[in-house]
């Protein structure tokens, strides 16, 4: 049994006798409904309120949780007796909505990113600290079984000192909602949409801090100049860390990738390596391997239903305590790296 699973069992035992948190969901489109179903299936919280600007979407979500009140806005949810709110709305709204909920003394779980830049992200974290309320951000890849296995081995020193990393996330389709292609609404292109996951993995898995960042951004195959202010569909970045390690990151939308997606992360140490890769172009199935010389050893493989674990983990922590958890400050470190990737534009 991997640590992620044993931690979940311990949390379930610890919170089994406590009242379940009362939650509201703001934004119940595809992502919001997925998070809602995850909470409902795990039975870690009571879902009592739903809100979305689209009445049809709210009606569809209400079918998943009979008895939950359908509302129209965040303001309506804030009037309810809630312990926390799950936010899955366009990026430009995240910071304002999260701060409003936190100021109302409600815990928050927010779809990534917390803000369009480090300033917005830090303002949300500051609000959570002032309110002494639990703040979580959706970092789902931390809960992939293979990623957890890699983290355990890195922390145990199984591959020695990590000195090089290669990470990639290429989505051959790109987002299906227009607002993702508006820099003002989304905060950027593929770097903030997909690259944020790669940056989070690099920092979280190694525990290192990025000290220097360089990048190249492209739009339809052409480098983006500082004066262009165009949205990137391909981004390549190099991160240098205080540990002496370096990482190469690449992400894209609409790349001729030969499959639906190419997702991978490799970590090279002085004693060996570790790698994660998606299977047959899948967005959901991953294999993790230990690398020794020319040999590979599988350490995790599908099936692995990891998609909703981040929000379920947040709900379990909320049931244990609504207090601020300083671990969320890692979101600000990730946001600062994303800002550095966009440095020529901001």
C-alpha cells in the first residue's frame, strides 16, 4: 500500500465520528461536477448548495445531489450556513471569489490557479491566513499513485541527489472554452494552463526552490516578441534550483503530438532515475518507473482513480480542522515561477 492510500485511511478513521463539513459549489460545469461527484462518492462532506450562471448546468448538477439548494451566485452561497466552498469558475474570477468566501469565514478549495499571477495568488493566501481558514488548490497530479511513489523514493534518497529533470505536458486538442484563449480572463496560455502542473511537480517532488528561470514562448510556431502580447500555444522553460539541479519544461496546445496527449516527468539522480509517463496518449493513465542504467522497473501502473483525490483530501482535512494550513504557500512559489516564464510580458 502506498503512502497516499494509507494517509487516506488514517484521515477517514480520524474524521469518521465528526460532523461532515457543509459545502457549497460555485461553478458546476464539467470540472465542477467532477469534483462534486468525487465528494459525494467519498461521503466526506455534505453538499448543500450549488451555484452557476447557467441554470441548465445547475439543474444537471442537482441531479447528482438531491436536496442541495440551487442558487445563482456566490453571494447566495455566502448567505448559507457553509463550512467551505469549492470554486470551479474561469481563472479571472478565482482570486476575488476565493477572498470573498474566506472573508466570510469559509474554507476554500479552488480550481487551479488561485490567481492569474503571483500577486493575485498571494492575496488569496493572505486572506486565508487572516481568516485562519483552510485554503486548497486543485493540484491533482500530486495524487497520482505513480507521482506519490516517485516522491517517496526521492525523499528516501533512492536515486541520490536529483540534478536534472525533464517534464512535458502536450495537449493535442487544447481547451474547449473560449475564455481560455483570452489572456485577460485566463492569465496566459498553455504555460499557466498546463505548465503550472509541471512547475508544481518539479518543486513539490524535489523540495527545491527555483532561483533562475528562462523561457521561450510561441504562437502558431512563431516566437512571441515582447511587443506582441499574443497568447502562447507552446512554451519551453528552464528552471535552475537552489539545490544545484536544473529542469527543462515544455507544454503546448494543439501540437502535432501523434496522440491525444504526451505527459511525462523524468528525474535523474546520482544513483538512478525515476520517470512518469502517460499510457497510449491517455490523460488519465500513468506508469511510473525506476530507472537503473539501461533497465526499467515498473513501480506503479493503472488502474488508478486519482482525479478527485485532491478535493477529497481537502474535505477530509476540513473535517479535521478548518484552520489555515501554511502548506498552501507552495502555490505562491509556483505562481512566481509562472510569472518568470511570462516575464517578457508582465
